[in-house]
C-alpha cells in the first residue's frame, strides 16, 4: 500500500489526468445534447368498474391503471399508433431521430458508414416511447403521464396521443368484453326458453293424459316444479341480458369510460434544468476516470523497479544491508 502511495505522489498529475479528462468529457457531452421539454397530463379513474380488487386490497386504482399503461407501452403496435397519431413519427423522420455525439461527428466528417446503419423510424419511435414516457400514480385514483422531447410541441402532442390511444384501447377492450357478456346471456336466454317450452309441454302432456290428477299427484307436482324452476331461470337470464346490454350501451356514452382527463397536456414554455443530467454525467465520468486512474496506478507501481528500503534490497537481491544513511533536511 505504501508503494502505491509513493507512486501516486511521484506521478500524481499522470494518475489524476484520466479522472479529470473523463469528468470534463462527460460534462461536455451532456452540455452538447439538446435541451429537453416536458409535458404531462393527469387522468382521473372513477366508477365501480375501476374499484380496487378485493383480492388485492393494497393495490389502488391508480397503480392498476399505471401497470396497464406500461403493458401497452411495451407493445410495439401501441407505440407505432401513438407515434403516427401524434407528431413523434414525423419528427423522428424529419430529424433522422436522436443520434449520439459520435454518430453526428462521423456524419459531419462524411464517415457515416463507420457509425453503422441507423435504426428505422419505427424502431426509434418505439425506443423513445419506452424510455421517455413516465406513468406515475398521483393518488389513489389519479395517474400522471409525462414525456420529454427536444421540441415543446412534440412533447405536448405525444402526451395527447398517448392519452387518446390509451382511451381507444381501453374502450375497445371493454366493448369487446361487454359484447362477449351479451352474447353469453343471449345464448342463456335461448337455452332457458327452450327449457321452459319443454317443461310446459311435458306438463301439458301429463295433464292431458291424466285429466283426474289431483294436487297430491307426485308426478304432477314434480312437473309443475320443473316448469316453475325453468321459468324462474328464464326470467333471471332475461334480467342479466338486459343489464349486459345496458353495460354495452354505456361504453358508447359520454362519461361511461370510467376515466377522464382532468389536466390536459400543455406546451412547455421552459426547458428542463440541466443540473440533474450534469450531475449524473459528472458522476459517471468520475467513476470511469477513477477506474482508469486505478489501473494506471497499478501499472506504474508494477513497472517501478526502484529500491527505497532495506527489506526491498533483501527481497530483490538476497543481500544483507550493512547500514543506512538517513535523509537529512536542512533547517529553515
């Protein structure tokens, strides 16, 4: 450990140079990036259909809907619809998407082939949405959606497209589920109607064959009970079918979606502060420089063959030290 310290103090400028250069380069690269604008919207989820699941008492409506939103963002089809619905796809196509500082430098030098083939517009749109969209619960029933872009209008338009596409996807899914329920109960009504008709026919046939059957006839009582039960099930199916049709109709009515935008997205007037990005870039650069500096210190120490102590002479040459002359410093 002492040898490392001695090497550091002998070559401190050389050891510290990677640390300083890495920190300065990382901060410079961060400053060279375009400024970002952020737009956001807040959605309020309400209605009994959106109440917390009894099986998950600790999960709020906002948490569940945020998870649904992230699942949709993980779908490439949803991302492309958002990009085409808003200005993001056109913006990426016009600017050729966000490229690294190295890629832009190679392009200016006419060496674009060294940077590799750029990804397609659709791939860039999907990547941008997966990295720059944040969906955060803002309360038990409120979800906040934010998006960052280099252009303020693109930020606002993309958030609006996200909200609109989410609304369409959710409504389409609920209409499909409601229609499935309607189809199920329609089949139930048909089956119960057939059962009522069959039970009524059996009862009528037995009464016709036994005109003197009294109320104490066991077979007659059983047939009447079967007919009454079939009629009761038929009436219940009719009620359930009516409720299912009302639920389906409610999906197309204003306010029947179970959520609404309470804070629509606005065009940001000021870019975001660079301080968090600069701090992250500086810390990353310092860590990388520290790693390089540590490797350089180890290499310099290993390459140093000088001898400074008696124990090092015995270890290196196998000779016994006869005496030592201490270093005398003149008094000042």
